[in-house]
């Protein structure tokens, strides 16, 4: 990956940060995109400690002008986009699907599905100019199975899987390789804030008997973005400790 450039949305924490660090360790240059300037710049500084070049772009992925800007700033700084981790997203308030407000439903669609689509549209456009690239979209266990109390979130993640498979069929011959990951419950800062008994219940529900770790997701994403995964295309990779098998 030496000298290649990656854009990572939602790169300020969680899967995004872990992937950014993994790619930086492999000598890729990084554009970190996040709504949080503080967290995004922290990731950039950690990447720079490995000796690579890294920049931060503050952006709301649900706004097409922000997406165009993070793409244009990456091209201006690095001159190309070789890899794209299309990762930014939100979950929801955790009510039954039909009790969700119209406003919340629209917001989740805007960030998770429209944001992913906008990123694909404008990143692929640049990749085509420079000979292709590799993309990983963040779906979810909730994109493979139904997820009670997270209906809008689950709908968007099913949609991301649909986009992934369709674009794989449309652009594979132009050297655009695209896959999706479907993570289960991971020990993220948000989950760590839950009561201990709730965390235990979540872990007990996983066939492996534990929650995932963000770096375990980052390892898979880095592999899928790399040339080592050169014949993996249009796939959905579950990273869920066996939960989708239940």
C-alpha cells in the first residue's frame, strides 16, 4: 500500500480510526473524514506518527456539497484516490420501527444511505480517471437480518448491501473492486457506556460468547482494500462472531 491514498469516512473513531491506523502502518496516505474535528484530527495525528501523510476534512456525509469537498480536497492534496472506506453512519433511538418519527427516519436515511451513495458516486468518478480502486462499504449484521428496534438503521444497511452488489456488477470491468462488511456488536465507546448487565447480555447472545473489537473489523477492511483481496468482489463479509448464522 506504500504511496496509495485512502479516504475513510467516520474516521474519527471506532472502525474508521482502526482502519486508518492499519492502512497507515502499511504506508498508505490517509484522508480522515468526520463530523468531529477533535476526533478526526486525533486520528490524523496518530497516522502521522507512522510516517505517512494524512489530512482531516470536516464533513457531513449527508450533504452532497460536503462529499464533493472531501473528494476534491483529497484529489488536491494527494492527486488520486486508491481506496475508500465508506463507513460513516448513525444508528437511531431504539424504538419499534413504526414508532420512529418521520424526522428520525429521514435523518438515518440521509446519513447512512444517501451519504454512502454520494460517496460512491463522487469517489468512483475520480477512481475511473486514474485506473480504478478498491472500496469497502460498512453495512451491518442489521443488513443481513432484521434488527428489532433499529428498523430504519437496518433498512439502510440492507440498502448498502444492495448498492454494493449492484455496483460490483456495473464497474468490475473498469477495475473498481467493491465489497461490504457486516459487523455485529462491537465493544465501541457507545457500547461501553451501557450498563454492565446489558453488555453481558449482548456478549452472551453471540455464538463466540464475546463482543467484537474495533481492530478486528479494521483488520478485515484493510485486507479487503489491499491487493491481497484482488479477486474478492461484490462480497458481504460478516464480522459478527457467528451471529448471522443463528
